[in-house]
C-alpha cells in the first residue's frame, strides 16, 4: 500500500475504532487492572527500540540483542509504574499494534519482525504528524517510553558525556 | 543502600516517630486527631508544623511513600516512579501538557529545583482588586515570607551559576534585557544539580527535612501510602475522611480502609488532587467554581547547542532568571513570561527533545553541549487565559482539562522567539525549539523566520508544567471562589484548603515560597482559632 493511501485508510479506520471503543467503554466500564507487556508487545517494543533511539545501539549482534532486551525490560518497568488508567491506555495501544488488520490499516506494517527501517520510520513519522490527535499521542507515548528507557540506563551515558551521579552518594 | 550522609528520617523513625506505612497494615484503621491534614507538601508541611507546635494533635495523610536521603541515588529511573505523581508522566486530558508534581513525603518540595520567590507585587495587587483579598498586600505578607525564609534558609545563592544558567544571563545582558539571581532554600548545598531526584545530602530545605520532622517530633502521626478518597459531609461539616491504604508500589488500593475523624480538616494535596478530593466528596459548589481556573504556568522549552560544553546536568539547577517579559505589557495585556533554565539529565532531556531515529541520536550526541531554556507563561490574568478544569476519571482519579487559546499560543510563539534570540546572543551554534516540526536553526535570522511559521498546535508544540495552581480560589465574595480569604471552604465549617489551589490566578513565579508564606499566615490563624492562644513562630528545631 502506498503511504498516502494507508494514512487515509488509517484516518477512517482509527475513527471507526475510536467510535467503537467509546461505545464499548460506555457499555462496559473498564475494569482497571495492571498491564504487563506480553510476548507480542515485547516483540513490538524490541523492534521499536532501534527505530526510535536511532544509531546509538551497539552493532555487534549479541551486545545489540542484550541492549534491546534491557530497554524492553525497562519499558515494561516504566509501564508498571503508571496509574492504572494509563496502563489501560497503554494496553489498548499494544492491542491495536498487535491486531493484524488494525495494524496494517494504521501503521502500514504487515509484520513487526520483518518491517524494514524505512517502513518503521514512515509509520512513526505518519503518527507523529497524523491528523488524529489519538495517533499523535500514541506516537508520543512510544517516543517517551523508548527514549526514557534507553537514556535511563548508565550504558547510554558515556556516549553522552554524562558522568552519572556522584559515586560516593549513589552506591 | 548506603550513604555517608546522616539521614534525619532514619534517625527520627528510630527515635519513635509515629509513621504508619499503610501498605503494611493488615486490618482497617480508625484514627482520631484535632486536625487531619491531607498532603505533606508545601501547604501540608507548613500547616503540620504550626499546628503541632501549637499543641494540636495532628495526622498527616500522604499518598506517596516516605523516602529520604539514603534512598536518593540521583537516578532518574528510580526518582520519577518513586517520587512523582504518575511516574512524572502526569498529563492533561488531551495529553498535550506534561505535568511534574511530587508524590512523596514533602510533596513537590522534595523534588523541586529550590527556586524561591516572594509572590510578585503585581499578582498581589490583582488579587486585591479582582478578588477582594485586601490582607494580601506586599506589606501584610512580608513578615510571613520573612518567617518562612528564615525557617527554610532561603538566601542569596553565592556560588557562581553553572554554564546553563550563566548563558541566560549572558544572552540577556547582550540584548539589554534585565535579569537576576534566584534565591534558594538550601543549607550547605553541594551544588550537585540533582534536586529533581531528591536531595541526597539533605541540604535542600524541603518539607521532608524541616516542617514534617518538626511536626513528628511534636507527636504528629504521618500516614504514608494512604489515599484520601472522600469526606463524609453532614450538616455543613466534614464528619470524617475515608481513605484507602495503597499497595507498596502505590499503584492501587490494597483493600484496607482507613477512617479519620477530626475537629478540623485541612486539604493540601496540590491543585489537582485537592479539588479532586473535594469533587469526589460532593463538596458544596453553588457557583460551579470548584476545580475551575486551574493554572499551569505553561512552559515552553528551547534547546541550544554551544561550541563549549555546557553540562546542564551539573550544578544548582536554577540560579538565574529574567522577569523582563513579565513587565513589557500590563499584567492583563498579551501574556507575559518568566525565563529560567532547566537542569538536563539524560532521561528528561531525551524525552523532551522531539523526533526519533538518526535525527534524535544526532541531537543527543550534542547533549553535553546543550543548554535548556524555559519560559513560564503567566496564565489567569486575561479572559482568554482562564486556566483549565479538574474532573474525575471513572475510577475517581483526577484529570485536568486545559484548553490553550490563541491568546496563549501567541505567548508560546513569542516566548520561543525570545529564547532563541537570547541563546544566539549568548553564542549558540544552533537553537531548537521543542516542537515536532522544528529543526535546529543555525542563526537568529533563520530561527526568527522559522518560528514565525511554526504551527502553534497542541501535541506539535511541546508544553510542560511544574506549577499547578488554582481550582479552590480564595475570594472575598462567594461568587469569586470556593474558599474565603482565610482559606476556609465555603459551606463546610471545619474544612480549610492550604495549598497552591487557593491562588485565584497563577503566581508569575515559581510558587513554593508563595505557598509557604501564605499558608504560614493561614495556619497561624487556624491555630489561634482552634487553641484560643497565639500561634507559635516556627523556628528551626532539633530534628529528633
């Protein structure tokens, strides 16, 4: 699908989803529960870490894998610290990104693991500048979760020139 | 966890302070006191000290946990989830404005950047004219500010500003813009720059190490991990406060209930949580003013890179400011703004900077050379800056709806222009407003043209807030606010509000000292009323 047509379809699809979701929620007030990233969602985050953080990851395969795993773990930890109403929204977002028809419609991505960097960048840029505020906020949530998780970790600090906290007081 | 710094909280607990971590209680509790105070931040802390020193039996209710210097390891990854509301990701309803508020013993004073300003005279003059607050003159409040300045070691900061701050001063000087130096509530500060993650040396004179320990030393009880759910109101009085114990991580109710009874209740939960508690309680609100006119000092951010290192993470976070753009027009003219800088630790910087992939990585490569300037817009003085309104989610948790008018957007654009001009005057190589469509600009000329064209829209322009005010405004006239000039809630005889939600407009400066001083006055009045004796003057106390 061409980018423009998927974006157009995306608008309609998202509106339908938003309307359907609002109706559903009105009929079934949400039971607020803790949300833990499942395997599918972890796969999505693992794909998004290099797409969002950019060329700051190690190149060597094992180190790269470990860096991504660490970031995914920290994203999961950050989500677990959010209020339940926000955890519910994050759960809805990952449900949307996992569900094949919705994902294709809204992101243009058929399958996360085989998505090319180009496709991922188009998806992110598409949501970043989307007419629907809901998708802009979803982009920003992914932006903040991934970049927060990446730069929270001391392994990212040397490249920044950030010395980290004074050791005597942070042991 | 080890730290070479003596921890006054650990010592106090050992000495027998009455602190109950509600996440550990196994059965429902029922407690009684003269006064129950909801919140342990700037308002609750000052109130707790004054009332307990007046001999009243006080219970302090805090939703956050009791953390102290031994826990403060200067790591953002620990600090934000443990010490801030909603893991420092609290947002307005439309998610367009990120709100930083503390959620720990000491409230926002435990994590703020120590900037201390008395309430500006033009703000007080406006309150007198528009809200009939005739006792809120510069002269009337001066002794209260002086008292709290002494109590909290608020003094000129004599150490030279870090580069992040001096660049604001240098740029302003080149452009002939007035600027000044910020007073700070610190005692023996190490100049580490970690204020936002909790002070690891107890130098910051937050409520955590001053008024709360003083109240506990007088026998007050502190309940942590306790959420005030609702007041039971009857016959124009608050009969009791129903609370939920929270789980150890503070995310949800544990199922244990805590019931508090008192002669008097003080609400000091901050300007989002206080109105929300009163809304959940069905507090009388005949004029539909409760939770309305909630102000944020909407903050815009401009990042700039310099040839030399700036290391904006090191050193006291805020030491230079400019009020020039608060005074270029009347207070109710085009919206004015205060200029300051932001400490830039990696997580907060990386998330504040827009973009992803290579573009973002390129920005982060210049991280140590980056300066972060802030403009705080003074909302609440014009009909097109009426603030937002606090509402409730289906689970009773609060949410703030804050529309941004064209009038405010005009100020957002002007503030981004101002900051870029100052940054280039100070020698910036590039300037980058935090906007989804902005790129790094290489000259003032280029930035001026580009910023003039940027679409000013929510979610495209990044807006932050660290100062939430209003929603329980004081007014001499009941049509102007839900509280009277003594902070008493109209229609509930034994309930006061003592926090920033009292303010009928934004302050136009970092609000902590406004809260300290005004609440000291209100709490002293309350102490006299409840005891029939003059209130004590809170002086620094030995902690244990």
